[in-house]
C-alpha cells in the first residue's frame, strides 16, 4: 500500500495527520510506504489535484475529497464524527485504510 501525505509549509495540521497515519498503519499491521510530499506552488497543486493541506492519498486516491472542492494551497477542513477538524479522525483513517487494503 502506498500512502502519501501532501502538505504545504506552514500547515499547522500536517504533522498531526502524519502521526495519526503512522499510528493507524502500525495498529492495523499494514505493509505500507508512507511518503510526505511538499506542495509549494499553485501549479504543483493543480498538477496533483491538491485539495488542501493536509491531504492523505491512499494508492493514488484521496478518500476524503469532497465533490466540488477547490484545488489550491489552502488549509483543509475535515468533517469528523466530533465536528470540523484540521485532519481526519483516527476512526476515519482506519476505515479508509481498511477499505484500501
């Protein structure tokens, strides 16, 4: 499994997301490569379909992408079971990773 965490410099939430992804991968015992990708220009954001920082892409798919979301260098907001947050919840990550297994 390939997991990519896309972010931009100055994002206050990408490292939280990185730690959560690492924890869930370990808990599930997944054989996964985790890559961190800095998105530093609007052109790069458009090229990869970057819907804000942080983005978690699993095997080339962003399971949290909202239809109609804007591509660009912005902070991303996730709808979690406890409200809006700067990263997906541990439960959401677990579900997404299990579905991609």
